[in-house]
C-alpha cells in the first residue's frame, strides 16, 4: 500500500489518482483544458449520464496557426471597414457643408468624362463595396478554420480505476458504451453548447493491470490503456 494514501478512504484515493494522471496527461500527452468528474450526455431523459473521471483536449497546432492567421486578417479587415465608414461620413459632411462632391466630380470628369456626374458617389461606392467584400471573405475564412480546428481537435475521455485488482473486460466495455452513448446524444442536440463535443479517443488507467480479455477488447476498439508504475509515472500498454 502506498504510504502517502494509507488511512485514506477509497474516494479520496480515487480523486488523488485522477489528479495524478491528469498531471501526467498535461506533461507527457500534451492534453489541456482538463476537467474532472463531469457528467456525460445521454439519450434517455430519465438517466443522468455517466461520470467522466477526466476529460481533456489536444489541439491541432498547425490548424490553430491557420485560425490565428485568419483572425489577424479579420482584425485588419475590420479596421479598414471602420475607417471606410468614418471616411464616408466625413466626405458626406464636406459635401453638405462645402459642396465637396461637386469639386471631386469635376476632378474625376477631367480624367474620365463619364464620372463628371456623381463621380464622387460612384468611386466611394466602389471602394466601400471592395472593402465589404474583402471583410466578408475574411469572415468566411475564419469560420472555415474554426470548423476545421474543431474537427481536428482530439477530445479524450479518461476512466481511472485505483483498485487492487486487474481491470476486467466488462469495465472497459462500459467505458466504450458510455462514450458511444454520449457521442450519439451530442449529435442529436439541436442547440449544442460549447462543452457539448464528441469524444474521439478513450483512455483507461489502472493502478494495477488489465485482464487479458480486457486488453483484447481495448485493442479492438482503440482504447489506450495505462498502468501506474511509480509516483506520477504511467506506462502505456502494448495491446
């Protein structure tokens, strides 16, 4: 028995075990935004769902860079749009007070006769339309990269068992069933919230080991299995 947890009740031991693996996830597996002891979604109104010991996400760095670049473009486009609105208001003011538009029309007309009448309004309209079109294009680009990032972000459900016996097949199967049910419920939501995402990966952590049939089931459904080998150290099993 670990001397650090001697005398503790099983719930406290379990919580410490989850926190320990959480630190391992952040340091060694590059998972962030860890959340502990949440509840899953379920299709059944009478059922509260299953407790998720740990959830985390791993962001696709390449896709995140694309999103950041597009957001910087959007920021520049928004500044140009704001500047064009201010410029338009100023020009209208000058036209009303000093008949500025007529002077501009004459200037344009000396170069392009067709612009001698309402040339000022036409040119300002063309510039405003170009700026608006560019802003709209950049906004679409940002939304596209947001969707792509969401699709490529790895959300993981982690089940931890701090037991003195090996994890058996039924326990691993329960994790698999819980994740499938949660993902199905999320897909059926009409107005999903930010925290309503599908889990793409599953991890099962044991303080002991895994039975042979449990390993076989985990391999079949691509569930990663870890065992604790020492304080704050875990080893991924080769299935």
